[in-house]
């Protein structure tokens, strides 16, 4: 009896507790984590500002959702889309186990997964597919490095090109070498070799294209061993108190190193790392080298007995006869520093990434043994660091175009293409804007608790903090031009440059053995898998396994 009474009491109390939110229905939303009120908000434009302010609680929006397009209101539309995807997926039944004669690796520096989704909207619609998103196999790569949670482009280049996790800021060295340890750099037992060397040893042609300086961390992973990614020219090593004769700088390694010397194609920016301080380049900008060496002349001299060309702008590049096999070695340095962002580039002077990749392929394709080509969309990363997403998205579009070109001019029977990123960024895409809402504009789903709009794109940290937080209050985004290329998007922690992110990045693969790239795995697995497919390198390969 007592037990019964207790049950009744508990039921009553429970009932009161569970029904109590109903009493506050007017203020509290049913599920504040997934708000819906903006869908039903009274958006009467005649309401005065005062009335609106009174009526709205913190998250009550005055911004409007667009209805879906007529097609998309029918289940049949989505069923058809899904059936098309099913067709594509069913075609994966036949695994491509042929040998990859050619391997092309496309690296989007800082191309995080949220950047992919945001770039689709930037291109006009959430359902847009970037060229490489049609590749049949996708995996996730874990990007941490030997001594850091969140990676930089140096240790990751060692992972995705040489197959070994390394320390932050170091390239082509094992984790036995600490950042800035010249002695360790000089000890060849710490050196790890990249897939470029494996390819060269197997008689393949090699080359790389980047939109950054050719001595920057990612491309340096192809040919350099350095304890500090900043040691791009000799003076940088001297400044750190070391002898460049002991620890060779990255530019010297590209011109004189075993792998660099045999590179058929080198394209990007960074003339200053190759020229002495007393010389100026074609744009009148001085070199950085304090050893008096003109490494461009060294390269020209070294390749004087080859059919070689040094080009400095787009016109020279396009005039170089690569399509008819009259150039075997090409050095293209199109800027003193990084290439300008595509959005800012003088189209006459600066070749597009697609143009550079196409020229590289002209040269590399002539080797019957095949080739390994590394292509970096290097400035996606820089757009994010400055919290200027328009630059990151536009560079991503250019990156996707180059991949589309490369895939369309090669055969999936003999050319493996792998597309990935080195690390993520802290950019996020916040809810709940309507479809096709300007990805670079304010979120039109709701307003924030301070009654101000917020941007769909924001960063966890970076230079956007200063501009967006004013006198203890947030910047009113309706009063600024968010479409300005240089507008720094909001970030919650003030930092001169936004940091990388630690989340996984995607890997897209198409061609022989592309299925090896599905799943979740360590980033340093990638070159092992590419080498397996291409029958190169010191590990197991498709060719050795098929023999045994
Ligand atoms: Zn970066």
C-alpha cells in the first residue's frame, strides 16, 4: 500500500516536471538545439523596429528562409538522384588491379572537408560536385604528426610523400630529427626518401607544380631533407646560427640535390630563393641569397646538354614547345614569392594551375615508363590563414579544374589520380541558412542572441577577431561589405593568423588500385599505396605480389 502511494506520488511529480515546460511555451522552444521558430516567424515588414525587438526573444530571427525549388518538392526527384548514385556505386564491382603506369597526386593545402561543402555553395548550389568528388573511392586520412596534434605542411609532406610521420616543421627526416636541428639534418641516417625518388629509381619521370614558392614545405617534401621548413635559402640558416655548407638550404637541394637534379618539371613561384641579393628578377625584385649564387643559372648550366627551358611568365610558358616534345626539362618560376591568388592574378603574367599541369603532363607523358607528378593547390591554405574564405574557395575551384583536366586527358586504365589535403583548418559553416544563401554573406536562418546577424562562415581563431569585435560588441555584418576579397571573417580567438585544424581530411582516388584509398587510415599510408599501385619503391608492390 505504501509502495502504491509512493508510485502515485512519483507519477504526479514526474508529470509535473515533464509538463512544466509547456507553461513556458511562449518563451522556450521545444528543442532549442535545433531551432525551428525562424520557419514560422512573423516577418511582417511593417512592424516597427521597436515592435520587432519587443516581440523577438534572443534567437528570434527576422531573416527569411527560401522555399525549396519546385523539382525538389517531389520525392521522385530525390529518388532519381539516389538511383543515379546507386548506378555509380554498382560500377565499383570490378576492382581495377592494373599497374598504374602514371601516378598524379593533387594536394590541396588546407583543403578541409568543410571547405569542400562551402565551395559547392560558392559555385552556386549545395548539390554542385567538384570534379574529384566524382572519383569512385574516398577515404579519411589522419593528419597528426609525430610530435603534434595539429599538423603543419612540413611534417605532413613527409608523411604523404615519404611515408613516415615526422616532427612539426621538418621535411624528409624521421622524427629522430627535431625542428631546427642542423646536426640531425646532416645525418643521412635520419633521411627518408620520397616517392619522387622511388619513381626516379624505377626510371619514371618526375615533376611538380605548385602555386606557392617551389621551396615551400609541400613541394619540398618531394626532394628536400631539412630540419626547418623555413631554411629555403642560405641566409635563413645563417640567421639561425648554422652553416649552410653543413645544412644545405631547400633551394640548393632542389637545384643540386640527387632528386631535384633529375626533376623534369619544376613550376611555381619563389625566384627570390634562387637569386643573390645583388640581382633582381624580371619584376625588379631582389634575390635573398647571401652566397652570391644564382641558382637559376646553375639549373640552366646543369641542363644545357638537355632540351631545357626556363620560363618566367605565362606567355613564355605557352610559347614553350612542350606539346611536340621539344622540351625535356622545364623550370618555371612565375613570381618572386608565392604566385598571386588566382582572384588577384594578372592573367597575362600568371598561368593558371590547369595550364601549368597541362604543360607538365606534356613533358612527363613522353616517358614510356610513366611518371609521378605532384600538384599542389597551395594557396587554399593561405586564404584560410587570413580568414578570407573567398580566396580559399576560389583556389579550390582552380584546383578542381586542374584535376578535371588531368583526369580527362589520362586513362583510368593506367593512371592513378589521388586527391587529398595535408591538414584541415578551423573554418566552420554554421546553420541554418536557406539553400543557395550567399556562402560569403550573413546567415539568413536566424539572428544571434545579441540581435546581430552572424556569418555562415566563421573561424575558431585568426585575424578576423579584431575586425569583428568592436567595443565589447560584435561588428554588425549588415554594415560591412563581406564580399570584399580582403574581409576577414569572424573568429572567436584573436590570432594574427588562423591555425590549421586537427580533423581528418578526405582522400579521393581514381584509376588503378584506387580502392586501396577507401577507409580511415594514417596519412603516411598514402605513398605506400601509390607506390604499390605503380610498382615502385622499397615496399610491397602490385607487381611483386602478383609474381609470388
Ligand atoms: Zn598553413
